[in-house]
C-alpha cells in the first residue's frame, strides 16, 4: 500500500481566534486541495475522485466526531491520536477548489500550529491517503482506488518557495526579524510548558 501526500501552503482566508469565537475555539479556513490540475508533486486528482473522498470524509469522520489531522506527515495511513493538532470540521467546493474549516486544538501539537499562525506565518496543508497512479502523457493521475485518510499541517508545501503570510500595513516600519529564530523561540516556549 502506497501512502500518497499532496502538500500546499494553507492559504487561509481568515483566522477566528478564541477571543472572537463564542465557543473559545481557534478556527482557520482556506484551500485544502485542487482538483483536475497538476499539483506541486506532479499529480492530478480527478474532481470526481476528490468529491467522493471529501463526501466520504464528511459522512464518516466529521459526523462521527473524529476528523483529526496531525502536525507533520507520518508515512502511515493511520492517524495517531498522540500527534493530533487539529480537526477538520467542514469541507465544501468552490469550483475545482476544495475548501475547509479547521479547528486547531489545544493539544501540544495544536498549540504549535496556533503560535505559528498567530505570529503571522503560514504552514502547509497536506492530504494523506492510499492510492495507485497512472502515468499518461508525462503526467501522474490518481486512480479511482484513492482512499483519503486526512489532511495534516506540514512545514514544506510541494511548491518550493510558495509560502504566504498576511501583511500588516506597518510592516515596512518594523525591523527585519530572523524568522527561523522566531519560530524556534515559539516552539521552545510551547514545548517547555
């Protein structure tokens, strides 16, 4: 069984923080996956297959209350509860774009994701599933045997350099900051709690 991953920057539309949300939840929403287009890994996910798998995910995992994803990509087709960082709470289509709403949880790994996003940085979102591929005309097509497991937050999108962040109006007035040092400081603070 081959585990297939498709990673892209999580270009969120908005962050709804605990203070803004009556339930105290940290929610983000944005692009999860694109159908019928070559991704950064050179694969094409036919829309009919992604529609089927997104609906199956909603009908099973979301309805059952265990739509979890992990921080970083394991090579297993099984979600490890000890590594859970978030829950996918809704999926919908906008043309060929599969959009999603994600609750970032108050778990050790969820808190890492929250701090990265609150600091204005972007991380990738990556689907995980099992599959086989068909090569045609120099392209790799995901076959009908694709079985979606979940979406995970990851550091590297499949498109090199395709990281995006929100830009504040006073950004030009702020001194340059070593982003890796800032992220390492955030991670160190979370892990020491």
